[in-house]
DNA sequence: TTGTAGGCGTTATCAC
DNA sequence: GTGATAACGCCTACAA
């Protein structure tokens, strides 16, 4: 059943059938009734989505590209709050949300999902700096809304000043006398696995790299960067255990996300360390759990960030727009003066 | 830039360009290289998704229709676990997940999102019994995977025996001597609002209706059905407060979901009631929070249910398949003998 | 290994 | 108020 066959069955033209669905005012109510009745009788369920998408050039859907597994969208507290805000806005416009996977594991960067996706706009959660996904989207004429301000400065984005966030934490720790700080970062290795020390430029996610840069600017003394896998409590915990078992443990541990920091915090208390007397811990983002666990962190309006992205995604306006959201250092009980 | 213009620019045929992208083995490596290079130069980002979807009849995406707000997918514990399992499976097949909104508020049932969606298969979370969304999907040739066994018995589904689940709870409470039970259900009113008493047939979600039927079969004495809004802690709490403030409060409160039951549980302790000495509370599903709060409930394998749905969604097999998952009454500390 | 031709289902434009 | 026609961009037999 297509518009054409239905039209033939009724003795009208395809255009009229199309109008019956898309422009009720373009034909008499009686004829429209007749068309809809015949459609129901013949099992025609309305214009086909693919045909329509091709013709009108829109699909009423926006994409969210996840750089982790798709289930990350439902499990990571930051992602959950961000996506809740985003979907809240887009659904008010009758637009659906396409969760798109991106396998980073393979050698060849995988952009298949963005090539195949029928979407009007795209946003990317934590894009690795050199990844082609954004460029591919733009080349396809898909509006791109970045979530950082460095990967596409002249395009549309909704971001915070990640470098400044790093500075806030660095200055806070320096002011407390910390000269030996470990920074726990996110890699794509499985969570809680082997711990590795990293060079700065191995930190691929652009926002994390900015935070690290800010930290480096404002910290004095030793700054080491390690990782025990992707963004998860287990990674933070494994990293903390590894750090404290070494001869000269750091006096402060910074997680580049609250999740990593909270993982470290838990591991430290399990190991019998007093926080912040023995070690200070600090995170980023201020997810709900950070407040519940008295974690010092840099707050950002996560839900509002999602909503702002949502607004840009559904707005067909061609001109790029930028939104810079405020951040604030929230000092809680997990940081204190450096020991000794 | 299209396949055609690119082909013209290269002096080859559109078919060859298409093959360069879809069947590398159908042309010489050299020619393919040349095509890809020219494409990069001219800014052609590969075959257009809409055109391709129309032609091949597939879109590499499966839909999940939410009967609540989209953000429900990220906030409700059952939905989160279910969708994590589902997406885990589908992403292994390179398939994306389309979260589709469904506004129930309007008079006319809104099936626009399923009419417009370019998807290969669809599943629906908690479909109201008489809703046309499923029928529309089938009429469009979209494979439908139900999550209950009554709305489309001969189609594909992954379900539990909800009626039996209700019986398990009912028998448990009857065995404990309860003869005055209140059942808290989910309506589409805002959470925690005014409390209303309902007739059985007002319970629209088919799975909830089955649970209620099971309860009615196995309970003796008074059974009343009330609601304070949609599936949320606040609704359960409001319902419990309303129930206990009446002259003859029930001896047991059953939430048709754990979330409703946990909301009731919290409200009861806040009001100073001892559970289960004064009142018993019981839920359904066994989400993680149920175990943490010692709630008696009927367990089902939520994540596995999501994975099973995912497998059916990506499986192009035409023949319908049915999966019935096991359930089990988990007795914890929230239920006990009826007082007096 | 490459080219030709037809149609997937729709809607916008224009004429009547 | 209604109908004819021409794209939209692509893929796949099949022929060369």
C-alpha cells in the first residue's frame, strides 16, 4: 500500500491523498473522510517515513552520539541528568532522540552510525579531540551542537570553561599546601583494570584535556596523571588503591569527573585513610552523589546544559549559537590542608 | 553533492560510486581510492541516509516508545535497567535506539512519532490496552515486540506472567491474615497529586491490569484501588498518607511497582508507623532499591528482559517469537502478619 | 570491472 | 478543490 495505490483504489490522485494527511485544509472534509476510511479499510497506515524523510529533508529526530557503550546513557549520573534535560526540551517539539553507538575500540574510527542515521541534528557526549564524527555530520548537512568550546569554536556549542574549572581546583589545592597531586583520568580501557601512567596528550576527550591543562597551570610540585579505565567508580577506586600502595603516595587525588573521584573516595576510606586528613579528594561536575558524599567539586548546571543543547538541536536556525554556562567551586569536606 | 554529481565529476557511473561505499570488492582498489579521494575533496560524506533508507527499506535503528515523558527512560529504575539491557544487545549489531515520545495527555491518541519514525522494529514500554500505537506500527511493516502477553498474544513478546505475579502477592498477604488491602496504581496524572479511588477497569496499562486481576483473585476481604498520579515515589507517598489518614486504614499496601511501594514505605515510616507491625508493604519488579530497603516484592530479571527484547528487535526473522521470563516472590522485612 | 535503467514513496509546484 | 508531473538520493539487477 502506497499513496499511489490508495489513490488508484479511490480514483483520486496521489497528491490528494498526500494532502489528506498533511494539509487537511487543502481538500473538502468529505473527500478527506472518504480517503481516510479507505485507507483504514486497505490497511494503509499513512505516509511512509523513509519516503517522506527523503522528500522533505527532515526526520523529526535528533541524535546523541555516545562515545561509550549505549548503556552509559542510562548508568552514568552526568549523562542521565544531561539527557533528561535534553529530552525534556526536544519532546516538547515532538522530536525523538536517537541514541547512537560509536565503537572506539576498532582501529578505524567508526562513523557508520552517523553516516546511516536519519537525523536533523547531532550532539556528541565527550568527543575525542581528533575524531571525525563531527566533521562527517557537518559534511552531511546535519546541524552539530558541540559540548565543548574547543572542538568547533565557530559552530554551535553549549559548554563550560573546562580549563578554568581545572584552575579552580588547582588553586584550591595549592592554597591548601598540596604539592603532590595525582589526577585520575578516563581512558577507553575497561573499568578498574590495570593502572597506567599517562602523558598529558594521551587524554583524548577534549573537555578532560582542558581540565588537565587548567590543573597543570595552577598546581605546583609533582602532578602525575594515571588511569584505570573508563569513567566508572571502579576505575577511580583502582587508581586510588594503586596510588596509595606506592612508596610516596600523593597528598591529593583529583578525579576528572565526580564518578572517578567518588570511586577514589570509597577506596580510600576502605583502605583506612582519613579524608581529608591523610589525603584530599576532589572531583568535577557536582552530580547528586557528590553532595551526598561531601565531595569537593566544580559545579555546573548539568540539566540546564542538556536543555540548552536540546534547544539548539531543535532550532532550525542556521546561524551557530554559543552558550557558556557558569561554574563554581564547591568546597566540601573531602579537601583540607596537605598533611605534614 | 550526490552520488550522481560525484560520479559525473569523476567520469564514472553512479553505480560505481555506490559500490565504492557499499561493496568495495566490486571494483578495483585503485578506482575506489580515487573515488574516495575525490569525495573528500568535494565534501561528499557518503550515501545519504534518507535516500538509502528508502531504497533498502532499513534504517539500522529500533524504536522504544515511552508512554511517559522521555526523561522517564533515564529516571525510572525499571526503565533504566531494561533499556540498558536492550541497548547492550542492539549496539552489538551496530543498531541505534530511537527514544520516541508519546503524549497521552491529548484527547486524540498521539501516534505521530511512530508514524514519522524511520525504524526497523519497535517496542513499547507499558502500553495502555486500547492504544493504537502497536497496530499502527504493524500496519507500517515495523516489527513489533510487545512487553506483555495480552496485547498481542500471537505476535512477538517478552513478558512475565503478571497475573501470576499478582496472585503470588495476594496469596502471601492472605496467608499473613490481611483482609483489608489497598492497591496503589499508576495513572497519567502528575505525581503526588490528588488521590483518587478507581474502578478496576480504569487501570489502563495492560501489565498493571493483569497484576491487579491476580491480586483480586487471591485476596479476601476489602480490596481498594487508588492512585496519586504516575509511577513515581511521590505518588506512592501521597497515596500512603491519604490511606492512613482515613478512619479505617488498610493493614497492607501493595504498590503495583516497586517505585510506588517504596514511596509508600517512606511515607509510612515518616508518619511514624512501624512496618510491617502496623502495616505491610509489598511491591513488584525487584529493582535494586527494593533490596536495599528490604521491600517484599515479586522479582523478575529486568536486564535480561531488556536483552531479550533487544535480540528480537534486531532479528529480522519474520516468525513471531515469545519469551516468558520467570518470576519469584521475594519475601523481605516489609511484610508480616496482619495486626490485631 | 564497470555502466544502464528503473523505481523505492513521498510531496511541491503548477495548472486546471 | 483537485490532478499531473517532477524531483528527492539511492541501490541493484542486469547487461556490457
